[in-house]
């Protein structure tokens, strides 16, 4: 198989296991496991309510939700406009359109390897920055 | 008798062919446990829909009513604490699952042609999921949600060119108030569920149409 092509549905019908019952049993097992974990978390670690919102009392160490923490931390190191432009105006469009350039970068011997390495580093950096923000580093 | 019902439906809706296709379609041999994160995300979405509807029965948006209505759900409603906590935990787990699913798809190269458009719908679904989380976080109107939203909308307001408009749109005024709560609530329970469901349908349709990608 050439790496340029990615076979579509019809060619798969010869191989593989039938959805029912083989695969379906596994899906039910995963659903049961996830439901179990969620109910475990919700009952043993219920969400706290805390105090009602008070615009006049700023609590100590306010942070955005965890999935914004890496962006929040970047803004401490780079000028705000650049950090925000990168996070919300430049990065999202790149994330959306990069598959359309696959045939271009796949022509290079290490094109995909380089891309995957860069993204792996990016993911590591994002997790690292979020951890710094969570721990309250300036 | 029961066969009569099946025959009735089969003549009109072709249910036998549809259920046979559902039951017998082949799952490729290379599919392993790494492929379950997209499905778990969908499971989370269904849990969010169910618990969200229950919360919406008693939640009242508004600076005077939001906090007390959530307390009412937690203190007086049967299993109120569990339902609210399930909604909050599942929200976080759902975002983690979306990210892990995206990374799996990326490192397996499953975005390659002809599946670019499914990657596009997937990224948009990711942004919608995060917006779901952001809009839902304000609703209990406690200290945590108020100040996290303040930080969040200030970051949005600092965006070049569109920041000012975006912040005005989100806050529906100059600061977080009644209008902000109704706006976030509308986004959270009307706009996002509809738009996300439509993209989800497209996402699933493309998986069935294009099949599961071959490994690299």
C-alpha cells in the first residue's frame, strides 16, 4: 500500500470482525467502565458549590479552567497580543487545514516524522505550561 | 404477532436491511483499545444531555436566582448533588477524551486523504466542546465561576481586531450580570446542543462512509 492512499470503506468488508456481537460486547464493557468511573467520581467527590459570586471580593490565585491554563501561562511570558493572536487566531486555523497539505509534506522523506515530532513537542509543552500555571509559577 | 410488527416496519422503512447492516458491518482487525476515545466522548455527550435536561428543570439564570437555584438542586432535589456532580465531572472527562481522541487520530495519521473533512468537523467539535465547558462554568454563579469567567472574557477581549466585539458579545454588557447569564445559558443549552449535534451527525456519517483508516 502506498502511503499516499488511505483505503475507504468498501475495501474493508472482507476482513475484520462483525460489529455484533464481537465488537459490541467490547463497547458495552467500555461503556460500563466509563459509567462506573463517572458515578464513582460524582458520588465520592461531589462538585463543591463554594461562596456566591462577589464582584467586590477577588479571591486569591484566580485561574481559568484547566483547559485554558496553558494559554494563560503563555501570556505571562510573551506580549499579550502575540500570545492571544497565536492561541486563538493563528493556531486554530492551522489545526483545521493542515490535513489538506498532507500530499505536499508526504513527498518529503521525513515530512511526517518531522510533523509528528513537532506536535509531540507542542503537546508536551502545553501540558508543562498548564502544570506550571496550576502550581502558580509566574 | 411480533413478526407482524417487524414485517409492517420492514415494508415501510426497510428496517431489516438497516439492522443487518448495523449488526454485520465489519470492524477492521487493527482496531484496538486506542480507538475507544471518540466513542467515550459521545457517551459523555449523551450523559451531559441527560443530566443537563434534569438540571435545566430547576436552574434559573439570573444574578439573584442562579446560585440559590443550584443550591436548591443540591439540597432539596433527590440525587441533586449526584446529578450536578455527574454533569461537572463528565464535562471535564469529555474534554480530556476529545483531546486524547484527537491525538490518537493525529499520530495514527487518520486525517490523511480522503478523511480531511472529518478532521475538520472533529476540530470544530473540539472547539464547541471547550465552549460548552466555558459557558457552563459561569452558570452556578459562585466565586470560582464568576472570577474564572472574568479572566476568560478579559483574555477574549484582548484578542487583536475582534476582541472588543467578542467581549461585548459574551458579556452582553460592560460586566458580568443578568444579561451575561442568560446569554451564556442560551449558548449552553440551545445553540451549542443543536450545532454540536449537527456536526456530530456529519462526523459519524463520514466515519461510516469512509471507513476506519488503515494504520500508517
